[in-house]
C-alpha cells in the first residue's frame, strides 16, 4: 500500500488546499467563541461527561450561550445526558454541521448523534498501517 508521500501528485484533489481551507474555516468559527473550556483526562470513567454536562447547564442557567463538542468516540454520552432525543441527528449542510440542542438550548456535537440507535456500538477497523477507520 502506498502512503501519501509515495504518490507523485495528489491526483487533482488539491488536498493541501482543502486542508488549508478547512483550517481557516475552523479558525474563523473558533474566533467567534469568546471562552473555550477543555475538560480532558487520559483515563476513562472518571466523570468527564458528567462534569461537562453539569458545567454546561450551570453556565446556560446564568445566561451564557453554551456548546459542547463531545470528542469521546468510544463512549459518547453527552447528548443522552442533556436530553437530546434519539431521533435528533446532526444535520450536515454545505456550510457545515448543525449541532443538536439539549437542555437549556445547549448546542451539542457528539458521536452519539451519528449512531443509528442508542445501543449501536461505534465500530472501528484497523488497517495494516494501524490507522483507525470508523465503520457506519
């Protein structure tokens, strides 16, 4: 299997241009967010989602606009914790992804809003180069 560096050209995909464009869009969007809080831990099961949900509700109840990006790909739960109906899925548009809404109008982006049903596992496959790929 060839790697990207082994290819003589990008096949007309302009991959570098696409990455630069996406990075600029991300920076523009993040610049509109006044405060960003990152809650993380290398260990699972320590209550990161619970703390995130409670902090979000507290901030929203004080009148702040709140959004959560749940980066837990293996055990996403923030949508469920904040009462997002299972029928609500993330909407993908040409402009980007429209987040779901949880309690107190908290905007939520989470892997659990991409799964077909609440009991569906996030399935990963690992190629021979040990690159993880999500299977839908």
